[in-house]
C-alpha cells in the first residue's frame, strides 16, 4: 500500500510530490470545504430541507487528492458520495444540494464543468465512463476519464465489463475505487475473496495500485501517475483508495445495527484532514489563525450555496414527462393530460 504521510503528519521525503505551498493549502481548503458542506447537508436533511443524503465523511483525502491530480481538460464520472471530487472539478455546491433536494436542475451540469451527473445505480457509471474515454481516444483527444465507485460496485457486472473493455482497447481511463470497507451493511470481506481490490486489475491486463486513502499525498501521487500514463496512450489503471466511511451509508441508514463503535473510533483517529493539517503545520504553512480564517470563509461559502439552492424554484410536475422521448407516446400524453386536469 502506497503511503507518504504517516498518522502524525510526517512525510516520506523520497516520495513527497512536488507541490507548491499554495497548492497544498488549496487542497486543504477543498478537504475542509467538503467536510463542512457534508455536515451542512446532514443538518439540512434532519431539518426536512433536503431528501436523503449520502455523507462522504472520512473520504475527503481520497476524493480531493484524486480529482486535484487532474488537468483542466479531464473528466470525472462520480457516484453519489463524491461531493468532494465534484467540487474540486468546479461544480458549484448548490448543484449537489439541488440534486439531493430532489431538483433535477442539480444534474444540469454547466457546459464548462467536466463532470458527468452523479450516478446512483451502483457501478452503472463505469462502462459509460469507459465508453466515453474510448470515444475521446477515437477522436484523438487528450483528455483522461476518471470513474469513481465504491468497493461494493466491484461485485457488479458493469465493473468487470468496463475493466475488460478498457484493458483490451487501452482506453485512457482511471478506475478510482473508494474502498470505504462497507457497501451499506455488507463488509468488504463479504464483497470479494480477493486480498485487495487493486489486484483485480492484473486479470484485465493492466496495473492496479492500492493507496492509503486517508493520505492525501499518496492518493494525489498515484492518481497523477495513472493520468500521465493514460494520457501517453499506455492504457488504464485501477487505483484502490483504502479508506473508511465514517458516517452511516445515507441519512436513511443506521450503521449502529451492523458495525461497532470501536471500529469507527479506530478510523476517526485516522482522520485524513487531521493528518494533512499536521503535515502543513510541520511545514510551517498553516497555523491556528489561518485555519480559523479558512473555516470561517468555508462556512460562509457553504451558507451561500444553501441560499442559492433554496432560492431555485421547485420543479414542475409536468417535467416528469419531458426529456425522455422526442415525441411523447400516446399513453404518456394521456397521463400528462390527466395530471394537468388535476392541477388545473
Ligand atoms: C444497481 C444497484 N443495486 C443496488 C443498489 C442499492 N445500493 C445503493 S448503495 C449500495 C452499496 C454500494 O456500496 P459501495 O459500492 O461500496 O459504495 P459506498 O456506498 O460504500 O460509497 C447499494 C447496494 C443500487 N443503488 N444500485
Ligand atoms: Mg463502500
């Protein structure tokens, strides 16, 4: 397992990536932003101001480290838990909030943001992302595609089909697995008999690497290398970020029914933000006053996104019938007429 930062923020100098101080602070800000935005979404759900929400708490380094390693032109195919990755790629937070508020406007991604709408059907984004990267290759483009998915998604046929295709056709794809140890209540050891998830890549003829997913620098380095390889036409890589889902699966779950407190406590001590903060302090880049300032500004930015999302008009019921068919079939037209009659 690739590890560059230890739990006390000490760095392995041989493996330390070349990043400027302002870049390191920017990555820290993205992690704090993800955490604060995540906690806010949880409160909004509890206040009845948001539908179900899937928290990413604990996976900030995996998401920020990987997406920060991409270039402007690259694309990501996120799953529902990837708020941190989407933010780094430039998707304004209010879009993600709108999505979880049940408003499809949240999936209307701005033209200049290279993020696909998030996917809830587990693993379905994998073959789509591979097909997309194959199209880029056929068009002789340069962009690399990163598909994000969880440990549970590796049991889906979609994962294997996507990996196989990518291996055979050497598509410029990075498979990024956030192994957070759980797929709702199913633990990692009931998901696969493989020792690691990363080793599955060798069966498809390309490299897999397992990284400490709570180590921002390790995630960044491994993803950057994978992107560079893909961009040179050397094909895909599977990166397994070994991390932990510190919260329940979603706001509709109670993980106390299937895992014990001591396990969570052990991982809370591995908090990726805490570890990176110690590293920045040791480097003399961060102190308490700068940290307070970052957290205050972050709070304001998140509150602003809530305001924007809540100011967006609710979707119209008629929208249910739009956007699927160019010409509406008779049976749907009948239902739409009925709806219009009932709402006047
Ligand atoms: C195709 C499909 N089957 C089942 C579900 C229900 N479901 C939602 S999340 C989930 C677990 C996924 O676990 P994992 O891939 O590890 O991602 P994580 O939630 O841990 O981020 C399941 C089974 C679904 N959304 N889609
Ligand atoms: Mg999981």
